[in-house]
C-alpha cells in the first residue's frame, strides 16, 4: 500500500504536469493570435483603361495573368507585408501601365499575390525576383523573368520570351514563337505549335506532341522529345545528358542530335528513313546502332580520342540527318 507522502507527491507531480500543458496551450494560443495579427491580409484593387503595354516588376510576389471580358485592365493585390515597409506603386501614362513593389531596407516579413486581368493583344513584361508567374487562356506577347520562381503558361498564344534563374518552366498548348532560358530549372513544353528555342544550364528538357522547328540545348540535363513533328531545320544538343527524340511524322527537314557524354537516339517511329545520314561515336567507349548498313566508315582523330564516323544515303530525300555522341551510344530506330 502506498504511503500518504507518496500519494501526495504523485498528485503534486500530476498537477504540475497538467499546469505545464495548460501553460503551453495558452502560450501557443497567444502566439497564433499574434502571428495572425502580424500576417493580416490587405487588399488593393484598381482598374485602368486604354492600356496596351504593362511592365510589372515585383521583388517576391506571385503573379497570375488571366483573360478579361473587356478592354479594362484589372489589378488585384493581396499582401501581408507591413504597410510602413511595403509600397505598391502604379503609374499609368498613356497606353503604358507600370507596377512595382517597393520595400524599405532591411528584413521584410510577409508575402504578396498579384492577379492581373488583361484583354487579348496586350504586351506584357512581367518580372519577379522569387515569385511564381502563371498565365492561362491569353493571346498576348509575354516577356517574363523569374529569379527562383516557377513559370507556368497554359493555352497562351503569341510570342513568348521566358527566363528563369533556378525555377521550372512549363508551357502547355502554346501557339507561336517560344524562347526559353533557364539556369538550373527543368523545362517542359507540350501540345504546342510554332518555333521552339530552349536553353537550359543544367536542367532537363521535356517535349511532347509539338509541331515546330526546334533549337534545343542543355548543359548537363537530358532531352526527351516524344511525338515531335519537325517543320524546319532542327537541332537537339546536350552536354552530358541523353538526347532522345521520337517522331510523330515523316522527317522532311535537316535534323541533328548530339550528346557530349550521353546517348543520342532518333526514333523514326515507323516512318520512312530517307536522307543523307551521318552517325558518330567514340571508338573506345561508345557504339553506333542502326537498322541499316552504311556506305562508308571512317576514323577521325579528336585529341586523345578516336571517333568512328559512319555515313549512308538512303531514299530520295535531300535532307541531312546527324546523330552523334562523345562517349555514349549513337542510335537510330526504325
């Protein structure tokens, strides 16, 4: 049987444990209310008439571009920054609208989200230091830059010039000229038509169901092209990743696939193989694989490496097909 002292000691310990938990709950509640007050959302809404050109420069805000039903440009800003340290500026001069985020020096806690509703045919220059940029269902000209945020454009027609330092870029159902540059992010383009020019420092490039002429380059990422229709001279180059392309239609234009140290593979996907074909691979560490015989086999000295070069003329088409690799396999599939 427990002594009275032990019972009292146990009850005291239990009470202290309960008080400790209650104190924690109170402190947590106070913190939540304090944080809620500090992060209170503020809203600014403005409209502008006669705008043909928008230049938006945001330090960290996320930007969403949507299509309007009139010629009026609507801007909605939701933010939690301190009003004494954050100032959104709007300057409407003639047909041009300039929007900018201004901050006081020092640390600034909070976030901002911009929604800009625009008509078709407008020109947009949209920049964010670390925020995401999204747009959908527009027929516009867009020049967009993001330091570390992602860029996502869906069903946007017109000329696109897209740049991201380290964020990913995703384009779906685009019609028009596309130029994309990213430092270390991945690039994905699908269901599009036009001219596609992509450069990535170290990211992967994924292409699917596109009708275009292509200029595709990545320093160390992979290139994956599926169901591509080539409508002009095209090139696909990777410094150290694989470069793989499969066709959705018979090839009628010059094409080159090259990889510095990965595999380079062109899949005709059952369509006619015709043209002047050149394939290259490292004699010591690579291989050339194709479903046909070659007319000529040569060796080329490249410093301390020997490159095997194989050529053949197949069919009647007057096009050049080049598949090469520095140390991987060069492959053509039927």
